[in-house]
């Protein structure tokens, strides 16, 4: 249940509208995870191209008959789900003592930000219901440039699947080029 005091405090929290915000760190809130959305067209293209290469590798393995089981493949549902990343709400005060909230996506070193540090933050807008997302932080107190590290679609799919997709796409292009030249 929300108390009257916390409800009033929540209404006093603003969201920065400018791209660069300078203020003092008030509090790093408790983080939670959010799932990264994976676009189906991109995923279909990558999995299809990887499938072409996978079939070729399967044929080569069966010819050599010394094939060992190819590692555990992730299902379509697992690939579609997307990676989870850490979201940490960050409360800041500007020079006029107004309270603002932004979201920090990914991980920073634990010692990178402390309450009362002065920071200059580069922000990126998100969904209108969400506070802006931090792209980079310049900690003016310590002089550090900080960039949160977070999961991406490409890190979620992984190098083996992406390499297989690139090779599969090249094979399809070679076959199409040979058919057009014939």
C-alpha cells in the first residue's frame, strides 16, 4: 500500500528532458531485471542463414561419420525471449535542488558512483512511460568517464550462431550467383 508521504515524493520526481543533465547523485535505487525485446524479422534471418550452414555441417559430419553430438542448441522460444539486463533507477538533484529520476541499464563498477557525486549524464529517451536511459556518465567528482555495459541482441545470439549465420548467408549468395551465371 502506498502511503501519502511516498505518493507525494513520487509526484515531485521529474524526468530530465534535455540530452545532457548535470546534477548530484542522491541515490542508486535497488536494481531489477528487464527483458530485451528481440525483433522477429532479425531473428528469422539469422536463424535461417545459420540453418543453411547447419545443414551443410550436418552433411559433412555424416560423410566423415566421426561426428560427435553438436552442443545443445537453444530453442526458438529461448532465442525469442531475449536477454535480461539490469535496470537501476538513479535519483539525481539539479542545481535548483529539484529531484529527477533516470534509468541506468547494465552494470557499472560498484565504486563508480556514490551519493553526493556530481555527474554529467548523457541521456537517451525511451518509451514515454519510462524515465530516460543513461548512455554515459562523467563523474565530475572523480573525473571518470563511465559507460554501463549491458546485453545486446548480438551478445544474446552469441558468436557461434552469428558466425554460422554469416557463413550460411555466404553459401546462399554463392549458390544464387552460380544459378544466375549458368
